[in-house]
């Protein structure tokens, strides 16, 4: 198995993780944290995929860095909402490439991906501590937005661009398009994170349970996801589902198979409705009852055969339809409140435009030497051989879609199953290949000259 980090390296990276202010997003200090987080995420994925000892998870728990990850993710979320729109509107913002901005946006996806990997384990959820409340709020924001956009028909219709295409982004419009696609993927990761929190809800504070059931009414949000199923669509009369980071056409014989995302939403519903603590706390009023009863139409024999525990949910809903459950049990507790979002917004309130101008001037308009340094560090972080080992299936041929056994020798960014397909695809691939190869050759010459 390829390895990104040795144990000692991972320990050093995790110890150095810190809470960085929103104003410093994009700075060298911030990009250092981004690099560490990317490598930790890759190593965690490698361990989980190979079912090996997950020392990344153990170290994050031991050094109490799970709350730090949650903080970094929410800071970027706030930056996207408050600062990025101002940057894009500034008249003097005319970057040679918007790729550095995209890397900031991508940082949120990296952290939610790492959290998805480690929060499968009970001890990681417990290690979140008070930040679990902020994480629940974060997941609610993402899932409510996802459900709303799907209801309005605003789910992205294209896959995210390749690394070669991303490195050549020059316009704000291209950045916004890729950001929208990435936001969709982040929301799907938030669904998995929410499911894992619900798995271990007994180990978390009563405030987390109250926030999930009463403040945000997450069971009803999940019902909307079952109804609209954002990860499934019809395109040209054919069924496509979003799996492993891309839209895939589903053969007729597989169209009734439950996807991982289908399973996550159903398991989260099982936990939030049937676990004793949740059942006692949830308010089964007329509105909530009517929303939940919509699920009966989706609990077919085919679905229950694939996830037998759903038979318990089916029985519960049948009982709910003819009874009025007792009012929720209300304990007198001192309820905790999430802090990260409010603290970051309060700290920077009224300064958003100043922060945007500062970052455009100092961060997102780097010199040639700074760009070279960033390119070198990113090339080291996104090692092609390691990235390939993270892909759950073999790369696809750029021409016919079959398994791609060989990579373009010039740019290393496109795969083909044979020479014939490579020649056939060359007219489409030529421009991207040339740009990538020229950039690599230029960088290598500059490095040789420097050394």
C-alpha cells in the first residue's frame, strides 16, 4: 500500500494544527495547515480503505484536534459566504488564475472528508466535545440547503473539473461553477457525518440530542432528502446516480439497488426516530407526524430486503398512523449552545470588505516566486501514485470510458485503454495537454536555474 505519511510525520502535523483567524485565510501559514490536512486526509482514507490501524484517527483524538478541524471548516464556510462574494466583485480583482481561491474553497471539502472518515468511530465523536454542537449546526445548514436546491431543480448537472482544468481556471465564472459542484459534494459528506453522530448519540451531551431533534428538526429534513433524492436524476431518459464523486449511468438491472447515500439517510432516520432517548425527546406533533408518514411510500419490499432494519421503521410508522404518541419528555437541563460560528462572525463583523481587499492585495495576487513555491508544495502533496491508490476503481479511458490502463506520457493527467483511443481523443485533449506540459517544463527550467 502506498503511504502518504509515516507515524512520526503524522504526529508532528497533527500537533501543529491550530485555529487560524479568518483574516489569515490564504496566507503561507494557512496554506501550511491546508497541506497538512490534505496529507492527513489521504492517509486516513488509505487506512480506512485497507482496513488497517487508523493512527490518524487515534492521534487526532489523543491531541484533542477534532474541535480544531471543525473550527477550520466553519471558518472557511463563513469566508465563502461573507468574503468571497466581495472579492469577486472588486474592480481591481483580475487574477492570472483563480486556482488559489479554489484551493481555499477545497479546504472545507478536505476537512469534511477527513471528519467523515474518523467520525465512524465512537471515540472521535466523543472527542469533538462542545464542537459537536457546531458540527450538528453545520450539517443542518448543508442538508437544508441541499434539500431546498434539489426541490428547485438546482442540483449541479456536471462533474467537477479535473486537476488540469482547475489549474487553468482564469475567470470568476469558472470558479463559481466549480464551487457550486464542490458545495454539492460537501453537502453529501455532511449527510454521512450526521449519520455517524446519530450512531453515537448516546455518548454525546443532551444538548446535541436536543439540537438535532428540537432546534433543527432533522428527521423532517431527512424526509425531504428521501423525497427529492438529490444524488439521483434522469438525464436523456436514463437514470444517473452520484457515486464516488461523479454522476454515473445506472444499468437497468441495478436501478433498484440502494446506494451508500440512500443507506446513510435511512440509518440516520432509524437512529433519530427509534433509539429510546431520541424517541422520548422528539415531538410527534401533527406536522412532524404527517411529514414522517410520507416515508411509508418509499419503504418497499425491495428497499427493506436491502436494509432489513427498516422493517422496524415500517412497523413504527404503521403504529404512528393510528395513534398519538405521548408529548416529548422535557428535562430541565442547562443547554449548551454552539460557539464557533457566532464567535468568528462577531470577531469580523463590519470588516468583511477590508478583509477582502487585504487578501486580494496580500494573498491572492502572489509573485512569480510565491506561485512557484505553491506549485512545488501542491505537486508534492497531490502525488499522482498516492492519489491513484485512493481511487476506489480504475481510472476511465478518456475516449470510450473503459478501464484506463495507460496515462498520457506528456501531461500525466488523462488515461486511455489503448493507443487507438488515445489518438481518437487527441483533438479534444490537445489543448489541455499542451498547457499542462508547458507549465511543467517551465517550472522545471526555473527550478534548474535556481539550483
